[in-house]
């Protein structure tokens, strides 16, 4: 947080206006391909690979992958991205595309930190619909209900329905 403030960035900006939700983009990919979108959500995973990185953000309606490359955003934007932690809220502006692996994603042109998390979330890994390292210890889940709702979508869906 101190690094963001030192760089002159407010870690809690007042306003950001998303144009789409993740589920809308995933369901309407054919019409939105190559279209600019703004989306906001909580960072759930980060995979850094040199000059390019992928991360997943989760919003009210689901989760979507985001691609960011150092050459496509300003140097300040990319430096802000490097300060990102799991649990932070971000805003992403970019266009919709499909990766070589076939996953619908957003190619970032502009990146904004909307809310910096103070404590990290438990890391939950997923692959092919299977969950690893789940936040599953019953006593921890009851004591930290807010974390349970964030990292376990099935539990959240129970409350939403």
C-alpha cells in the first residue's frame, strides 16, 4: 500500500464504471470479440510469465481470464500490476479475444487498482473443473465465513439462491 501511495496512486479510488460482467462476455463472445469492454472484479489468481501475465478476476456473475503485456500498457500501469495481490479489486479496460488454449479472455489496454487488500486470500487452485488446495477445513470456514464465501463459489451460490 505504501508503494502505491509513494507512486501517487490512490489505492481506493472513488469511481469506476464497468460496461460488462464476466458472464455477459463469456455468453456473448461471438458479438463481443475484438470489442472494447470495461470490467471490474476481485483478483483470484495471478500467473506472471516475464513480459506477459494472466490473471483471473471474479465479479458478481462469474470469473474471467485477463491478459496483460508490458508492451500494451504504460510503464506505470505495468508497475502497478506488479504490486497486485490476490484479493485486490481491479478495473480492466481492453478487448475480448480467445487465447491459443481456447479460453475467452480480455486483452488489457488499461489497468486500474480499485481497492488494495490488506490481508491475502487463501489460494485455491483449479484445473479442468477440479479444485486443489481448497479452503475446506470446517472450523476455519465457520470462523472465517467471509473468506469461505469469496473462495468457494458453491457456498456463495447457496446464499445467493
